[in-house]
């Protein structure tokens, strides 16, 4: 039986993987860790844990994702998003572990008017984006075989995310202002978790380091996403569009970060649900 280490187990994706893990219990034995159980920034700890538990697959869902705080605390951000990833990659290479690493749309600057393909040149515009790109580069340098999955606008029933925030605000406020000039694709944590497991089940197809883009099908603005969420809650709350210039944040965000998902669909054979369908299912669960 394959033994799968899932780092960042208390995050949205980690909890989403835990939720679906029972579907795969005949094939895989899962080990869920967060920083309390395993600090990925300490190489010896990673090596010892993987050797002790005979890990054969790593899903790295651990990340520093506080995009604005990263501008003030870059060392903390790089420690997890670059150095921790490097440790996992080195251990994976040394112990012949198949590694799946989760990256982000923030490795791009967002200036493209067409959806990004995996071969497009990254150009991050924030500390968070730069740290995630360096994590990708560490994998390419230290690991001969594995997968990098870039995703975007992740939400789930777990933790803090845009979808849950909109629901909470709609219950307290009569009006919400949301940025209308940034475009991307929402990603349901459960859908991404299933996609990861589908990739792992077809890992014999992976010969080197493969990058895949995965988000739900379709795209929208944050304003569109918020309007859709509120429309499904039944709350009497108006969503008003504002520009990203009016909504100032410490870190710059990509203006366009839509993904072209043709590669993962064709290479792995994944069927990707529409973002509206998955968002509605998640909203129903939360309500």
C-alpha cells in the first residue's frame, strides 16, 4: 500500500484531501501533518519523518498564503514557500518519493489577456508570488520526477476564504463593495483534492517534472463571484463593483490570472466542473 504524506493538513486543501481520503483507503495510507507534527523548514525532520513512516508519495499543501503580510514578513514567507519546498524535494529525490506540489496563479503578473498555459513565462509581482516561484524552481533543481499544480482562488467549507467571507458579510451588511477588474477562476478545494488523487493514480505517465494548471472551468471577476455567492444565500445584500485602485492592498494582485486547463484534461483525462456548479454545492453545504 502506498503511504501518502499530506503537509499543511490544517489548511483548506489539506482538510479537503482528508475529507475525500476515505474513498482511497484501499489504495493509500494517509499521514496528515501540519507544523506541529512536521516542520518542513527543517531538513532533518522531513528526512526522519519520511524514513520512519516509509512515505512513498508527498502532497505538499503547506504554504504561507497571507499575501499582504508577506510584504512585511518576507523571511517567514520564503522559509515555507521556498526553503520548505526545497527540503521536501531533496528528501523526495533521496528516498525516491513521488511529490505533488501546489503552486499558484500569483507566479504570473496578470498582464495576459488570454488564459495562461503552463509554458508561459512567470513574472510574479508580489513577495508571495516570488516565493512560490522559487519553490517551483527548487523542485526543478532538486527533483527529477514529480508534479507542480498551479491553482487559483481556492475556497472550501474549511478555514478562511472569499466565499465564506462573502456569506458572513451578507448577513451583517446591506452593501458589499468588491473589486470588478481582476479576473480569474475560482477553485473548489474538493475538486482540486480529487484532481490531485487522479494525477497520483496516473503517475506512471509522469516521466520528469510536469506542471499542470487546475481551477474550475470558466472565469469571472471577484465582483461576479461575489454576486453569484450572494444570489444563492437569499440575503438582502447589494454587491457593488469597485476598481482595484480604489481597493488598496499592500501586495499587488494579478489583473488576469485565468488558466488554460487543456493540458491536465488531455494528459490525465480529468473532467473539470464549472465554477458555478461547484460554488453552488459548497454554498449549500455551508448554509
